[in-house]
């Protein structure tokens, strides 16, 4: 697997280039993120097709990558403009993709890790208020960050 080619594919992804997933993914590849769990290239392509219908100006930027003989970890930022909320303001989701390679060198496992609560739900007007209340109610120290506590203070 040419990791630079894969990164370039994701960073320049367009509705027209979605059909290129077969260059990088095996026919029975597994994909999971906070909202989807599918198997097969067509199903994976459908997720990215749906992304282009849901948001404006989607763009992935891979900021780091780690590779070994069996796979790749991609650290990324996904920027977009929300159509359903946020009045089209720019949004960013930060996450990591864990990719495992099959014997043919193509991706056969793709798992995205990102915090849907912080990166998405908290930005939606009504849901966001509830999520912030929950976060504060469940946080150690009653929601006060230890990073902002005065020296010698504890939660």
C-alpha cells in the first residue's frame, strides 16, 4: 500500500473520485464509524456519497500517520459546512482512522474513531445544550477542568 497515494486520495476526495475506493480497499472491506457499520466497497462508497449530500465543502486533511507491516493509523481533521444547523459556518471534526491491510495489500478493515458528542452533537443547538449539561454533570469536580483550577485546588 502506497500510504502517500492513499492520503492524497482522501485529501482530494470529490463526488467524482468516490469510484476509486477499489484501488485501495479489498472487495469485502469492513468499515465502521460512529454512525455506520458496513462491509463491501459499494457500501463504503455509499457512506462517502451520503457525506457529499449532507454537508458543503467537505475536506479531509491528514495531519499524521503511523504505519507498520499490518496497517496504518491516520490522524485527520475533517472540515465542512453544515447544511442542517450552524448557518453554514465552518465546522471541524478531529479523528483517527485505524486501517488494517489484507494479504493483497489493500485495506480490509477501516475503523474511524472520533467523539461524536464533542465534535458534532454539542454543536447542534438544542442537543448541544443538553450535551454540555450532561458533560458538566458527569465531570470530575462538577464540570470544572483541572487545567483551569487554581494551584492547590482539586475537584
